[in-house]
C-alpha cells in the first residue's frame, strides 16, 4: 500500500463533510434534537453546505455556543442546562450530542453528559465523541449504529405473527428490506432514495425503512422485523452489524445502480434473506492492479472513480456490467477495512490521489477534483454533495435508473 | 432579564413538520427589554440567510493574496466551500489537522511544512499569504511567533500575516470579526505620508461616491482609498500613505486603532447612523480632521429636507404596511427603526440578538417613545420552528427579517451596503419603495453567501 501523505495539504481541492455534520445528517428526519457542542461555525457550515433539507424541514439541529471560559473550566453544566431547557420547550423524540475539536481536546465525556441529560429529561440521549477530524462517514455510522442499538424495538409477537401470515400469501417470498446508510451527503435530494426503493420493489422486495430519508421514526424503530438489510453506503455498515447481532438479520452491501447491477443486488438480497448469509455485492473490479505503479507516469488506461467506498464500488461494478470495463476506486473518506482492497484504495489528500490519477484514462469524480486531474485524461463530472456541497446539486444524476444515460452521455460504452 | 412576551401559536407555514410541538414564539417588547441581554442565551439556531461576509470573503479583499486555513476537517468544510462558491478556489488552500497532529503536538511544524508545500505548488508566488489558524492552535499553545518568523525567513518576498478562525474566542477580547478586519490591514508597510490621502477602513462594500463620507474628501482634493476598490497589491499597499483612516462600523474600530498605532494615521470613528444630528456631527468632525470648512448649514438643511421628502413619499407608498428590520442589514437597526417610526412607518419588529454600545441611545429613546416595538432573537431555538408565513404583506429590511417573516418584499442588503449619511437615507428609502413594489425570490437570494462577492450557484 502506498504511504499516505504527511503534510495533509490541499492546494486547491475541497474537503469532505466532517463527522459532526454526519451525525446531524443521519438523524435529521427522525424527530430528534441534535446539538453540536461547538463555539460557532459548525451549524452554519452544516446547514449551508451539508444539509439541503434545512430550508423546508424543521429538524432541530442546534449549536451549544461553547466559549473559551467554559472549555477551559470544563463547564459541562452550561451545555446540560441549555439542552434540558430546549428539550422542555421543543419535546424532541430523542437528543443527540455531537462533539467537535475543542471538546475532544478538553476531554468532554459525552456519554456522561448524555446520561445526565437523559436523567433530567426522561428522553433518550446519545453522546457521540465526534471530533471534527473525521469524515461524515464516521459520524453518520455512529449515529445509525446507535439508532440500531437504542431505538430499534424488539420484534413483537404481532410482528412475528404478521410475518408468518405473509409467508402464506402470494408475495410471501418477498423479503422485507431495510435500506441503510441513506443521507443527502451521498444521495442528495434528487430522488435517488425513492428510486432505490422503487428499483427493489420492482424486483420483488418490500421496503421496511430507509435509514434515514423518507421513512418515519416509527418505520425505523420497527427495522428489527426486516428479513435483510441493504447497506448502500459505508454510513450504514455499522448499523447493519448491530442489527445482525440484535436480530440476526443478514446484510448485503451494494448500492442500486443501473438495471443489471441492481438485478444482482436484488438476487443477493433474496439469497441472504433465505440463507441468513451476508454478501458483499460491490466487489473490487479495477481493470488491472495499479497499486504497484502509481506515479510512474505509465498510462494504465484505467478508469478511476473518486468517492465513498460503497457507492463508488457499486458504480464501478455497474459500469462493468454495462460496458465490460470496471474501475479503480479511490476512497477519500473513512470506510470499513473490509471495503478496502486492491480495487478500492484509501487516498485522503492531494498527494495521495495524484499518483493514481496520473495514469488514468478516465476519471469519474466531483468537479472540484478536476484541477488535480491530468489534462489528457477524460474527466467525467459526478458531483458529490459531501464534497462540493450545493454547488453542483442540480447536476447530480440519479444513477439507479439513469446509468445508461450517464454512460451514453460520457461515451463510456 | 426582561420578562418574555409570548406570541400566539400559528401554523408553521412552509415548513415540513417532523412532529415537534410548535412552541410559542419568544419576543420581548423594547419597553421591557434589557439592553445588555434582551434574550436568554442558550442553544443556537442558524437561519439560512447567508448574505453577510465571513473571514474568507474579507481576506479575499487583499488583491492577489492567498489564504491558507489550518484546522480540522469539519472546520475547513465551510471555508473551503465559501471560496469555491465565490469562484476563488485558486486563491485558497488548506492544511488538515488530524488526531495524529494533536497527539504528536507538532502543530508548528505542520503549519510551516504545509504552507511551504502549498506555496511551492502554486503556479505563481502570491504577494501575500494569510494563514488562518484555529481554536486548536490556541488551546494547544502553538508557538505562532516561531511559525511566522520561520515562514518569513523561508519566503522573504511574501508578506505573511496571522489570521484566525477561532470562534471560541468570540467572547474573549476582540471577536473573530473584529480581529479579521484588523488583520486585513496588518500587511500595510509604513510609507511616506500623503497629507491629501484618506482611507475608509473596515467596510465590506465600497462606499457610494455620492455619500458625504466619500464626496466631501474628494471635493476637498483628497484621494480616497478603500480596500474594496483596490485592483492590485500595490493599490492595497498605497493605503499605507493615507494620513487619515476612517471607520464607521463598530467591528472595524480595532483596525483603525491599529493603523493609528502602526502607521501613524489619524483614526476617526464616525459611527454609521440614521440620526440627522449624529450624521451632522459626524460630518462636522470629518471636515475638521480634513482641515476644510464645515458644511454650510444651509446645505445640511437642504439635505435633511431631501431626506424628509423622500421619507414622506416612501411613507405615502408603504403606508401602514408592517416594516421589520434585522441586524444584518445595518449595524444599527434601532437607529433605522427610530427614524422610520418618527416618520409614521409601521415598524413592528427588530430582529437582533444583542446590540452594540452605539445603539444605547436609540434603545432608550425607543423604549420611551415606542415601548411596544417587538424585539425578536434570531438564534433562539424557538425560531427554528417559528411560523414563517404571514397572510398580510410585510416589508422587510434585511435578509433575516425576510426569512423569518416569509416575505418576498424585502430590501436585500447586508452590512450597510456602502450607504452612509444623508445620502444613505435617500438610497434606503428608494430601495424600500422598490422592495415594496417588486417582490424578489427571497429563498434564492438570501441563501447566497457573502453578498456581492460573486457566486457560482
């Protein structure tokens, strides 16, 4: 594996959404109240660049307004008091606290603070030790996993009975699927979440809940009743593992993308529901292994996709299904170790990425990556909300049903 | 603390509800408000009105300068996209602080090596580099003197200055906005004084050339310099030759003081105001410092008459339509409320979380003469779920007021918009009339960051 850059510099490219925003994004539609423990800036960054739902949906996301004196004196009482007061006024279904760099430095014990607030309000409270130094994947993963641990209800007798009854009906073989890891940071607000639902329903699955866009709190809470979970981004993997431990639900990893790959996903979901075995459908599919030769200047003819591991690997697989050519994935955000391979390489900074880009024939990436891409490579813009925010939002394609058009438009066939 | 007045619940308008109880909206009448703290501080909401400038926008005012932010990923996100949205990504770079840097404690080395790396990769060496450090450096005791000394030794042909993204210090001495406006002028190098040159300092928008603040010095033969109109780094450096620097915003006063101490420029603070007497007094002080004859009293009367006529005409048009004002439009929203109320306008509310010392007199007068004027917070948590639609037509002055009232009839202006003096009153009344007649797309306009900085959205 290539050594990662130590300077951690970006001359010109953007930065991915941080973990604190990831928590907020994951929990946005579930009726809770999320508090970023920060001085200022996190909230406007989140709701300007990371949260396309902010103007129209009244989710309770706030900032604690931490001051120098409170941080130096370790005054958690102000945070606790302010959260309790707001909770009494606004009656959220749950409360989440998300950390930022300074609370990390001063060692705020978010679990203890959460317990104290929970004791005073009687509302479930989660404490997330995010530190602003990781990507949204990390924060959203923590949040979804905690929902799986704390909010998902045990399967009731009536649900089990319903499940048994369904097995005698014509569509009784249709597995109930939860879709895990859906936030606008990876799927924007162009209808991709709904398209994923429809694509799976069309292929004989029933959707339980989508974590967490377009599903109610109640639907999410009942997720333990599903037959199988589909992890569509790395944000949902940890929650899938928790649900597997708690309810024995197997999971499948891959994002619906194009007709053929989505078909494979649906088949895998049915297999997993029947066997209880998990399956990684988005496999590495680089055309050749170039791990040993980045930066040599040798043109590999490779297609490179920069992005989040599961969605990018799924696109690479879907392209292979459609065009016969796969792609190397450069993952510039946190991901689970099992998602990394010779076909999905972690590369954080400009210095890490550039050697791989130098040999590429085609690069599929957010437009804000273009300045570091070689001029002689074909650059195919695929805006990613978690990288460029709202700048190219209107141009983000819905690839569940629109892959063919994407392939034609960019002459990938 | 003033007793809070609660407004009746109303439907949420355009908001999609997520099951929260709609709370009663918190406001307070000015007659019962505490000037120092009109609202209880607590968790904070951030409304999606983004026209005010941030430290990225301000720093970009130095022509040719390159900005380098050194902070955690979560903090970099907002500033890097600010630069990208304003089309200035090529003048902006970042160094990400990760846990290993905190654990190893070599923040100084990281900055030095990172800045060096970035400068070497730039297509051209910039004349100046603004290095923005963060709360982490402050808390870790980073030796910034060592950092800047080393950078200046390594790159003697580049001017470096220390800028800060440390909002945790916003209640400890100068806040980040004041500090940024000061540091913006810190790169000016002493020059021979030009006794006929004056600088207008600390404003984000160029002052209107018709405003008395600009026109008076020009008519007296002065060269008026503003950073907002500098085209080259040399234009910027030429601001150092001014013998007088003038500030009008409270947040800019520290910049004026620094220029007085460092460059020997006479600093004159002429606070932005909508009060005829205060404007007149400001202009008298301006003429005195410029060494010119004070404005002819007849001319002042003529200008006041023009303002009166414009205000009366605007009132005829706007009538008893509710007018609301927020603190992002002008640094002194209460001064504006006072002027409009005195001319018969139906000013119903001012949106501001706190007031500067310059507002004290306006606050006291309004408390006595218009005690029912409502003050609304903008960051209070209840404002998140406050109703945003009204059946009646409302005229807003400022983006936040427009947002909270859900009105498309609004004066789209931030931070004074370059207005000043009697001329500013004339401009504003004209803008109010236009805003009253012609609705705008508030949703699209107010979400653009840094009004006037350019936007690729």
